[in-house]
């Protein structure tokens, strides 16, 4: 009986000693942001970036050029996963460039589908199927984007 008691006590002590060296769980580590596609309601094409160009293209679930990460809360910055550039506008053209510009702050207006509203210019991202542009927000399908 004494021997069994010593074995159990030793096993408990060894487990406690080993767990002292285990890294603590970090509850403050945020989850990885989702890499999402934005598909236009009118055309069915996805918002795509290649270096500094932004254009509509047939959706491809494996294309990182069509994957965007929304960083922040409230107004967000949309960063393209493949190009590592951010969605930007001058109020009429839509393009991608190094993250950090003041025209890279977007509000996802509405519920899925969303309008991509630029906070600096007050314009929304739209497409006619061959190009992507910014214009006055109308709420039309050409400016409506489903997150997938």
C-alpha cells in the first residue's frame, strides 16, 4: 500500500512539475483574420488585385489575388493577400498600393451583400464587369459585393 501511494504521489508531482514549464494559454491572442472574396452581385465577378491593379475576374476559390483581409474594426483596411497591397481610391479610380494611405479606409455598408464605401472620398466601389471604379454610392447591384 505504501509503495502504491509513493508511485501515485510521484506521478502527480512529476505531472505538476512538467506542467509548470508548459507555455500559458494566451487568451489575448486574436484569431487569424479571414481571407475573403468579394463577389459583385451584378456581374458575379470577384474583386481581384495584381500588383497595383484592381479588376473584376471570374471567381476562383483558390486564387489569393481574390482574397482580402479586412484589418481593424469599424472602418477597415482591405489588404490583398497575394499582392500585399491595400484597396485604395482617388474618388474615381480604384487601385491597390502600399498599405498606409488615408484613402484606404472602408466601411462595409449594409449587410451581406455590402457596399464598399470609402471614408475619405465618400464613393463606393463598383464594376461593369470589365473594370472596377469608384463613384457616388447608389445602392445598385453594380456596387453590391457579397463576402464569400
